C-alpha cells in the first residue's frame, strides 16, 4: 500500500494513484470520488478567497490614498487658519 501526504496531492495525482492500484479502486472508489470532490471544492474556495483578498487589498489601498488626501487637506486648512489668525494679531 502507498502512503502519500494529502498536502502534496493534486487532482491529477489522486486520479493516477486510483488508476495505478486497480485492486483498491472498487472498494475505495466512492470515498476517493468524495475526496476528489472535496479537494475540487477547496480549490474553488481558495480561488474565490484569493480574488476576494485581492479586491480587499485594492479597496484598502484606495482608503489609504483617500486618508492621505484628507490628512493633506486638513494640514493645508490648519496652516491657512493659523496664517489668518497671525494676520489678525498683527492688525491689532
């Protein structure tokens, strides 16, 4: 009997293992098919999560850019107010 780590298996490897051991396929066909389906579902989920993660990273970058712009505008407004206050003091 062959032992293989599931973390290193690909879908192709599972099919190859199943076909290379015909005496075990009849008994284990359904569990192997179930495992193959679960692995396919996990792969699809990983792809979906990767897409979602990439979208969230883009969104985060946008929020960071917006925050930087707002901080810059806030600093500009603060310096203008300080300049006006200083001019008012000099007028007294």
